[in-house]
C-alpha cells in the first residue's frame, strides 16, 4: 500500500475519533445541564414537556427525564389533570401516556384563528360503525352488519385507514372472522382518557334490546352466534 493511501486512512481515522470524542463531550454537557428538579417544579416541567411535544408522552419517558418513578409521575399528572377543569385545554391520561390537548368545544374558534379548513369529518355510516365497535368491542364485521342492518365493509375499511379502529385478533368460530377494536388514536380524537369515559347512549340500548328480542344475538362478543357470513373468512 502506498504512503499516500496510508496517510489518507490515518487522516480519516483521526477525524472519526475526533467526531466521536466531540459527540461524547456534547452528550456529557447536555446531561450536566439537566439539574435535579425541585419538587415544586415537577408539574411545571411535565406541563412544558407535554406542551412542546404536542403528542402523547409516555410515563416511562417522563420518569427518565424528571428522575422520578413512573408511579410518582402518574400521581403528579393526575393532580395536574384536575387543575384544567375550567380552562381551554385539558390533560388526557392514557394507560401508558398522557397528552395536553385543546377542548373540542373551542375547535371552531381554533380553526378560524389558524385558518384550518374543516374537513376529514366522518360520514354518518362511519360514525355508526365506530359507535358499535366502541361500545361492544371486540366485534366482527358480521356483528356490526347485524346491528346496523346493512353492509359495513366500506365504513370498516375507512376507519381502519384512519387508524380509529384496528384488527385485534380472530373469533374462535367457523371462518375465524377478524375482531376489531378502537385504538389510542380514537381516544385522542374524541378527547377521552379511556373507554370508561364514553357517554351512555340510549340509541345503542334500544338497538341491543331489539337485536336480542328479534335475533337472539346478544351484544357481548363472547356469546356471538356461530353464524358468520360466507365472505367473513376473507377478512
């Protein structure tokens, strides 16, 4: 190997070593800049992180950054959530994360102020399917069709594409039909912390009573009749 090539290799290795040392130094400096938080500043730090993120941040991440256990972080977040009652924003708590978001009632003002075009609204059929899934999950498409009395293929596909529902397994029945459930995105879009926050709806109660009376098919998936449409196996 020529001396020129050797010199080139040595120069490259020197630059690489220098970059590595510089990166390590910057990382150490960044770590030193994060000082231990005073207990009175924990909620302020959590609020700042959630505001800057704009998306759900896991309790694990907050725990690592703030230097508290996940259990303690959850307690702080729960305390904070109570303080947003009369404000234009809310602190949503999910099983593994939390997020700051605006309240739905102020959506028209936000759109007008920011020049956001109204769009992407769900159709009436998609809302019906979403409601059936949300209140009875996990469910098969055949079950949704039975409750609605019409084919729901397009609406189910649309909700899957939007990430509001997802496949969560298969029913142990002939044809092994796919089961569907709502997603975390569904909770965020509708401003819910959990499915327990879903409002009671008389319409679904009437549908359940009618379905049980006329078809003898309960709304609980565990007791779903083994009758499955022929095309269900293709789902």
